[in-house]
C-alpha cells in the first residue's frame, strides 16, 4: 500500500482551495443572476421628428430640435447632452424613459423635463413622449417623437 506524501497532500488541498472554491462561487453567481435582464438600450444619437418650436419657450426648444439628443447609458442611468453646453441626466425603467436637460442657462425655462415610452420593436428604435418645463407655467407641455440615428458604417479594408 502506497501512502501519499505530505507534499502531494498540500498540493491537493491547495488545488481544491484555488480552483474548486472559485468554480463553486462562479456557479453560485451564475445561478443567482440567471433571472436578471439588461435594460433597453437607448444609447446613441436621437433626432426629433416633429416641430417643437412654438410659444414662449420656442427658442429653448429650437436648440433641442437642431442639435438632437445624445444619450450615454450605463445600465439604467443616462447622461443626456444636446449641443456643446446642454447636459442633463435621466433613467430608464423597462421601456419608460425620464430625464431632464438644461437647454439654455440664460432663460428661466431652460430646463426641459422629458418623459417617453420606448418602442423597442422597431428598427431604428423610437420613443414618444412629452416635454415640459417645470419652472415655466406659460410653456405648455408638448408631445414629441424621436428616432435613434443609425451610426454611419465605415468600409473596412
């Protein structure tokens, strides 16, 4: 009968600890996360389809119409930009989008609040919703539709 040397026993224990336990942990993480799903992707450039400029806030809305809306996404959190100086934040919950963006810091009505429903079954993706200015009672809420712009494809050589 052959006995296992002390060095071999140490090697086997180290192997179980350094390989077996991480694999067991990985299996647990995969099992716990199997019901998770990624939020709807809204990352990219969005172009507003309809004319927004009307009423007292027309100049503020015209900037959004001209520049469009760029959305950067990290999970459910969004960063909104429009032009060089307009920034804001938002979030997505399922297919419901909400956010605010400071469009013109010179006007009292410069912060636009946006809500929308994302249509993730169409390609390119689109959203329909409402823009309103919380600090400006004279500006009526407006409905809008935006379409995500497809990135230009460069030829690979």
